[in-house]
C-alpha cells in the first residue's frame, strides 16, 4: 500500500514538474517568436523607408514631385518608428541599440536628401553608413539567436 501511494505521488509530482517545464518552454518559444516577428517587420520597414528616400533623393527639391515623395517618406517613417519601438520593447539590449544607430544614420541621410537632388551614385554613397548600421543590426539579431555570422552584406547592393 505504501509503495502504491509513493508511486502515485511520484507520478503526480512528475506531471506537475513536466507541466511547469512545458509552460516555461512555451513562454520562451513565444518570446522568441515575438522577437523574430518584430525583427522581420522592422527590417521590412527599413527597406520601405530606404526606397521612399531613394525616390526623394532623385527628385528635384521644392517641386510637387518632391513634396509627394516626402509624404511617402513620412508615411514609411511612421511604420519604421512603430517597428523600431517594438524592437525596443521585445528585443535584447544590443539589438535595441543597433536599431537606434540605424535610425540615427537614417535621420542623417534624410537631412542630406532633403537639401538637394542626388544622382543614383551619390545616393548609394550617402546611404552606405545606414546600410552598414543595418548590417550590424542583423548581426546582433543573429548573435541573439546564437546563429553564426553570414558573409552577406546589405552594403554590397
């Protein structure tokens, strides 16, 4: 009888421990999934902003075309800001710092392209610092997920 009680208690204890372990793993998996989603959307928002900035950069300033292009930059920038804040909320400290640096370089680029029309080559040169910061952002994400570095760079495009 005593052995049966001990076996029952051990089984119940095992179930409780197993459920606690599963819950902990489930929370960790949910957090990782949130981070992946946020990082993917932030990167996508960056490319939308970059494309809108490219259009603005190649447009003559103080024209109706440049006003329309700047409106597109603002709209894309609002989406970027939303996902950047999501990275700050869900991401690790190194990833949050890396996206802050992307944002700072993006602001610098925007100041440059608002002031004058650029050629395609000039725009590519001006966006290099932002692209390098994006590379660093992606590398921080890979480190967070314990992935090895990759030789692919945004700055090569």
